[in-house]
C-alpha cells in the first residue's frame, strides 16, 4: 500500500529504497520490513512535532480554521485538481503565517500621532489592511502547498491569474510573486509543517503492516471523506466531544480553555478518523482496529471511541 506523502518524506523514502537496491536487498519481504520501519520512524517524528505544536499554541489557534475558510480552500483544491494533501497543507501554512503576521503587526509600536484620540483605531487599521490582502494570502498558501506535493498539479502564475479572475479578483503576476515572497518570509521558509491527512496516512501505513488482514487501501479512501467532514464540522464536533468528556452540558470557561489542546491534537484526530471509517466499512473489525490504534499511539481506547461516537452522531444527523 502506497499513500501520498509530502515531498521531504517521499525524497527520504526514495533515498532509502535506493540504498536497498545498491545493497542488493530489494526483495518483497525486505521492502515490506523497510517500509514498516520507515513508517514507524515517521510516526515517532510526527508524534514529537504534534506534542511540540500543542505545547506552543498561540492565542490565535483555531481562528483560521473557520468552516467557510476551510471549505473555500477545499473548493480551490478541487477546482484546480490538486492532491487533497495540498489543501490541508495550505490550511496549516495559512494558520502559521496569519498567527505570526498578526502578532508582529499588533506588537509594532503605534506611530506617533496615529489615532491618539481614538483608541482601537490603529488595530482596526491593521485588520483592514489584512482584510484587503487576505483572499490573495489564502490563494498564495494553496499555491505554495501545490509546489510541495509530488502528486499534485503545480499552480503556476498563469493558472493563478486566470482562477482569481474567474472568482472576481483582478491581480497581476507581479502582485502574486510579491504575495508569495511575503508568505515565504513570514513563514521563515519553514514549509514542512504537519497536517491531519499526513497523520491519517502514516497511521494507516503502520496499521496495515501490524494487521495485514485490514483493507487499509479502502479505508484510506473513506478516511479522506471523513477527515474533510470533521474539518468542516470541527466546531460542532469538538463542542460535542467537550460535553462528552466533561459530562457537563455547559462546560466552564476553564474547561474550554484546557480543551483547546484536544482540538489541536492531530494524532487524536488521525486515529478518530480511522476509527470512524472502520465503523462504517468494517464494523466487525472495529474493536480490533481501535485496540491496535491505541497500541500504536498510546491514546486510550476510551478517547478514540468517544471521538468516533461523537463524529458518527454528527454524520448521521447531517444526512
């Protein structure tokens, strides 16, 4: 089973497979062992980065994962026939860029005489300035993400200008280049971030090796649909999960504050998505797969089950 990984992962995969060819170890069995070791190494790396992200959440976390915004990015991805991975990567790039951009702008000293008698007007001006550029920033993040995927069409500037014109935005190629440079600088050229689909794919890779009887390729197809549903309904789903977790219909403010780390936990999201897809496709194997996912990640069976139960309720209520 081969899933699409981001460019640095695929490059490493290719390099290591080349080593096996040179050593004369390219047998089906050795390749399977090698892929499993590599997938587990990726998973360990993803787990560390996931924890680092959770421990360094900013006050702006979740602000740029609004349903309408994510739906817009998914529609761009579909319209331009990009790999779904590019859409999720674009969302993470946008989140990181906007967090840093807002932090930097609001931390800049107010110019002397700028709205001295009108409190808040400088902040309003900052947001108004960003508002004008925001559609182009969003598209730029998608364009950058398309260049990082080996299995995606790359959005060149000709395509970008045509698409933006078709949705009512007139922009020059020079303006697009300037927008791309601005985003790249804002991200400090650190583009290899994590995204939920990567977690799902690596977890499926490890799961398929540990339990060869599990049809992970079919699960992978459904997981993409489940992940998109959860992404678009994240507010409602996580609100329900908070109520389930706290056993409180109206959770207190401090409970909501602590729960933010759960909403940003990509590993929990990954196992939850796979659990939901398994329940729909292979109900008889559900307990076995959830148990294996718990063993792989260290996330409790109860936590995985709660996430799956809440998500399934929302899927049913939406049909």
